[in-house]
C-alpha cells in the first residue's frame, strides 16, 4: 500500500508517494504525479533540514496543513514518553468489546486481565481476582480478611479433590521450631539450634513431651549460644520438643507488628461488613 506523505530535506517541500517493490523503496515526487492533480503545499513542518514525516490534513474549507504525528499522542493514542491532560473517565488502557487485555514482553505474554476482571500472571486463564503461577515476593506486610492457606491436589483423590491447610495465626509475630532428641546416660540432652537462631528471635517458650514413658523432664538450661539443655529424663528416652520464639530481626524491630490499630479500610474491612 502506498503512503501519501510530506518529506522535508529533499531539496524542497514535496508531496511523495512511498511504496515498496523489489526490496527497494521507490519515491515518486509530486512532479511525477498525474498532471490533472494539483497540490499547493503549506509551509514546511519545521525550519530544520532534517527529513521529517508529516500528516496532510484539511480544515472544513479544504485548506491544507501539516500535522506532526507526535501531536496525536494525547488525542488518539498513548505516547511512549507519557501523557498529560488525560481524563480517567474517557482515557484508559483496555478493551471495550469483552476481550482480555494482554501485556507482553519479548513477544511473550506476561500478564492478562480477562473480560471479567480476573488478573493472571503466568497464566492465560486466571480463575481468581489475582492468580500468580510462579513465585511471589511481597516486600512488606500482607493483610487478608480470610484465611491464609496452602492448597494441593488431594493425596488420596488428586483428580477430583484438593486439600487445604490454614496457617496458624497469633497476636504476635512468632517463629516455631520442633524436633525429637534421645537423652544420654544421665537422662539429659543438648538441643542444637541453627547458628542464626538468636539473631532473629527472643522471648523463648518451651514444650517437652516424653515418648513411651513418663519422666519429669524440664529445661535445665535456657537457650544460650543457639542451644538449650533438657534434663530429668531416663537414659535413652525419646523426648519431643517444641520451641516458640518472638521474631526479633532488624526488619521487625524497625516495623513492629501492631495487633490493633485504626482500620485503613474505613467502616468495613475490604468493603465487606465483617461484624
């Protein structure tokens, strides 16, 4: 398809037809157009000597003038360098015909907003308001009004069911550790914790359970140097232990958890009355 364009920098203002044939671009200048067609070109688009492309337009009286294509950015499309003077009521990115909005990079789909408003990242058929297939990192807090679950195919009926487990919740930010230990000949044992344990935790709480028989086991030495000592048991006894600690790393100290505060959502959390 030929294009009727304005070219500046070819020696004079000219009206030219651009077409492609045989792999070469052929320029037909105004003098080669049929003699029965006469064009009176308006003044140059700019005063520079660089070649520029303009759009030839007419007003209601048929007067010709040049329109710089860049001026269409805010009126008929979104400019790559940003837009100003927009109105969110009439200017938007999206569709008006019940079709999804697709975002690509490197010609590969990365995100999709379906016609019903579901957003999918890593999936072309999201079934939730936001569905992410892949890892998700949240650099901050995550507030939910529902439960926080893991969901997997049901191990006994994976074709027809799913299995959910809800997260344990608390009015404190807690880390929990557990394990089993065998007591030595003195009925004692040291429990070794990770080398970073004390760097991120404080305010330790202990639980001990004897396995197979009873003994008055207790915490002989609290956690120090990333280990604690159990005593009071019988030689060879198995003891199950659980240690709960308050999170105390640099981030949580700078951003302390508040169990109660004024709602940021107004009178109803998340837009739903939960009373």
